[in-house]
């Protein structure tokens, strides 16, 4: 490997734990998780009537306070950037031109976008519920090293990606904080709970949905959740619905799949989206629709087009969905592109500071140079396709074979990203049916910062940072999705 990661973040409590204490607190924590909705349906033994606790790290992972606060402060600026990008049709279509030619899924999305552009976009307002994912990077410049010297872990943060569709864990993020507060208390570290930052992700995301609903000025309408045919991450989804129903009982919530919407949804005379022929859905919140498997036939694509043609406020609108593609992220990392969307020099520098190296793989001089970089030192890079949901990336020594197997212009649908080398931490991962007692293992973490924004092309009406989530995985594992069974729920323990 080109880089050996030796930086570490000290655990918030002394480890290892005594075996008797360890087993006792694990048993309690598992029950707490299930009884407070830090749970999922099992993919291995699916039962719609049963949930099991989501994998979690027993004690919260240390995170530099200065970098956490920097991410929180930056999120409204990132919200505004993505909002502006989403409303620049020429930039979207020009940037995605090569991907459109070789990636069928992206081509279908762009086809919908072109149709609604040609017809005239019915609803100028968009709701963005975004999540900017970041990791601490141990290979930082001297200024960053000096700023973080007290942590004994030279690291600053770099953006992994920004999610514009189905940005999950609005419930599981806050529930992790409460789980870890309980665990720290049980371990006798009540004084440490104060270092777990407040996390209002669930209320923040849901309040933004209701704010969009209010802007529609249609008291009889409801919010439509578009969901998968089979939902594993059921608690995270349902707790959004339950929060809205509890705090805003006058706001209805309806769940439908794209298949169901094709069968029953229609447009009213003024473009209203009618979910059962009668009731209007004035806000649409997509928790599905981000991967090809959610569109098993043309019917689901027809339902997506119907929604886009309606006057409902979409989260995300089709242009917001496209703005979250990896190809757009890669283009934004180019030195001159940010100036198109951000005018203030200090804002440009703040955003550029978080980008890691991102390279196009188009069939041109730039793309050929990127391929050479990947082949010469594959351990330094990650190959990313235009997909969300985890499990799609290619890492390290698998990159040369993947590039060699690509046919025709296929590589244009991918980008190359410099790999981030985060500091290591130590802890216990607790999994359903996992080893008892669990081993003490080395871990790395990924922090997600949530943002909410509402506006038109010309005016932003609402723009907030609303919470966070932390996912942690074994340091030897590439992918880290909790729903995919590779990552674990975690909370940032802020260190000064």
C-alpha cells in the first residue's frame, strides 16, 4: 500500500472491559436498542412481523470537536451549492452527457428530466433533504496538522459524497446518541455523556417536510412516502412518519411503492398528484427510486414521470436527484467549476478544502490520465459508479481488473476518487447472532451531516443544518452500509 495508517483516536473509555461487565452491558444494550427502535428487519431471515437490533458499536467513537463543528457550519453552504447546481439544466445535461450514453439508469433519469423541462416544470419549489458524508483524513497539510495536534491524530475531514435522495438514518442517528448515553451511564461514565452532541436529525428532517407541506397551502393534502416493495430499514422510515403524525396530527402520511403508484395515482385537472383518485399528495418524500432494482418494469418509470409532472413538491425533484450523482460531484471538484455556482472567494475556499481528488474516466486525455493513476497505484483510489445505496464501489487491487473488463464506453459512467485514510479507533461491534463475547477490533468511521433546503431556482426559502449520523466499520472492510450488514450504528464523542 502507498499509505500505512498509524494514526489513532483514543477510546472514550478504557478498553478492554471486564468480561462480566461487558456481557452485562451488551445484554442491556441489545434490549434497549430493540425497544427504542434502533432496529431493522433481517435480510437473512426476513419476517415483516419481526425486527432485530441494528448492529452498533458498544461505546461511541472519538471525533475531533473542531472538525465536527466545521462540518456543521459548512452544511448550509453545501445545501445552497447543491440547490444551485440542481437548477442549472445546462450544467447537469452537459456534465452527464457521457454517462447518459453508457449508463441505462442515468439515461432513464435524464429522459424524465428532459421531458419535464420540455413541458415546463409544474412545481418550481424543491425540497432537499441532504446528507453530506465525510471521513477524517490522516494525510493533511501542515496547517491542518498544527490545528489538530492536541488529538494525537493528525486528521482533517474530506467529503466522501453528498446524498440527495433517500438520505437515511434521520431516526437511527439520534437513537444512537440515546443508546450510547444509556451505555455510558451503565458503565459508570455519566460525566462523559455531555460530550455526545445534540442530534435533532429526525425532527429537523420531518419539520422541513411539513414546512414544504405548509407552502402548498392545501390543508386536506398529505405527504407521500415512496418506499421499496420490501423495506428492511423499517424503523428509520416509520419513525419519520410517526413523528409527523404525533407532532402534526393534521398532516396525513401515506406510504406507497412505485408499483402501487402506477396502478392508482393520477393527475388532477391542475396537476394535483392524487394517490387514490381523491386525496392530493402535496409533498413526495422518496425513500426508494435511487437504484435500478426499484424499477423492475416500465411501470415504475412511468410512475416516477407522473410524480415529476405533478405540482407536488418533490424530495428530491428529478434535477436534485441528478445533482447528487458521482459525475456531478467529480465535476464540482474541478478548480474553476465552483466559481460558476459560488461567488464569494471564502466560500469557494471552504468548499474546495473538503474535496479529495476526483477524476473523470471519460474517453479523453483527462480520463486516460486518471486510468494511468489508478493502474499505477490502485490502493490509493476507489472506483465509483452512478449509484446510491452502498455496495457498488470498487477498491484497491480490484480496480485494474474492473477497468479491463469494461466494454466500449462503459468507463464513462464511473469516476475515480482518491481513497481517504481515516484514523483508527478501537471498540466492540455488537451484531445479531454475533460472537459472545465480541472481540476488540480496529474501526474507522464515516460521519453524515444532514441538511434541509427549500426553494426555487431564484430564491431559497429555508436552509438549515439539522443533525448528523455516524457509521462505523471494521478497518479491514471497504463498504460500510448498516442496512447492508457491513457497518454499525455509532455516535461521535467529541474530543478537545
